[in-house]
C-alpha cells in the first residue's frame, strides 16, 4: 500500500499510493502534506480508549476505598482512645498499691 523513497535526510518516507490498506479495509490512510500517514479512528481505538477510561475510573474507586478504610481505622482508634480515657477516669481502676513498712511487712 506504500512505497519507500529515499530522501535527502537519509530517512525513508512512506508515500500514499492508495487511500486504503489492503490488509484491513476498516483502516484508511488519510493523506497529509508532511509525509506522515494519519489513520482514521476505528472500533478498536474506541475500545482501547474506553478500556483506559474504565481503568482510570477503577483506580479512582480503589483510591477512594483505600481512603475510606483509612478513615474507618482512624475513627476506630479514636473510639478506642476515648474508651480507654473514660475507663481511666471513671474510678473503676484502683490506684492503691500495697504500702510496705520499713520491716518489709505490708500494712
């Protein structure tokens, strides 16, 4: 569908001979003036773009779920600390330790 022609820069330039690629009639060459070939979008490109979009949305959802897990963990820690603080100040714990005389006997 194309032929190579040497140019002054030593590169091969693809020349458009026909506007259609014989191997895949759904992909058409769009002639440009800069020596490059543009390809019209087809169903495969839409699927790739949609797949990338879904991956990005899935990543965002996973990041949000991780954030939610972290928030829940922080909340659980706050509740635990509040409960421990309440227990320590409620008087349910006794601070009385045995008092020993100088001879080693407990009072």
